[in-house]
């Protein structure tokens, strides 16, 4: 994967001065930093300090991150040439689309970044033939995914570095799907 299908010339402009384009491997450090800041700042009211540290530790395995991002479609949202958010997604073998990562810079939260990224990802996944989208949403992201039409399948608990983190398994069926 790694090459995003459906973005003309690699860049798509959306409203509010947000540009969506494919991730570049040279942006790994910026993406990881954005991930850490997003969890620590935007997830502050839903998770404890210990949960933040387990989920987004100071020492990140950059090799694992690079491999994850390279094996998925990853899009970057830019505002004024600064990375404002990213989404990483892929199609599973059963043709289910999976939203793996969706994070926004705290400075740009609630400005349409996540919506712009999600809209592009959804369009690509549907063009690839997926009928169902799935994600594991944090307590912080639950409301966003609900607004996008996802429904909760179940509340789960996942362990990271021996710390339990609650999250939602969520699903969305394509409106034109026979399912």
C-alpha cells in the first residue's frame, strides 16, 4: 500500500485552508510527536496520566511506527504548511475498511481537521470496495465517530504496558451496502 489512490496529483484541498496529501516517510518524527501531544492534551479529561504514559510513552518504537504507516494508507492534513493531523487506514482481507489512527494537533482541534481526513479516507475505502468500516475509538474519539455514522459494537479494555485503557469497538456499514 503506502500509495494513496484517489488523490489527484497527491494533494486535495478542502475547506478552511486544509490540504490533504499522502504521508512522506521523512515526516515520521512530526507524526509521532503529534500523536503524543494529541493523546496527552486532547485525551486529558478521559484518561489518567498513567494511561497517557502507557498509550503514548516518551520512548516510541520508530521502526514499528514506520512499518505501520508504510503498510497502510496514511494521509496528512496541513494548515499553512504545518502538519495539523493524520489518518492511517487499510482494507482487511475480508474487505472491511479499518481506521487505525486518526489524530489532530491540539492547536488545530475542533477546526474540521479530523472530518476532512476521515472524509478522504472513507471515500478511498469505499472506492476500494469496502462495505463496512471499523475502528477502535478512544473515549475521546467516540463522539467524533458517532457523528460520522459509526455505532458501538462493544466497550473493550486493552492493555498497554500493563495499564488498562477503555475503548470502543465501532462499526459503520456503507449506506449502499446490501448488508
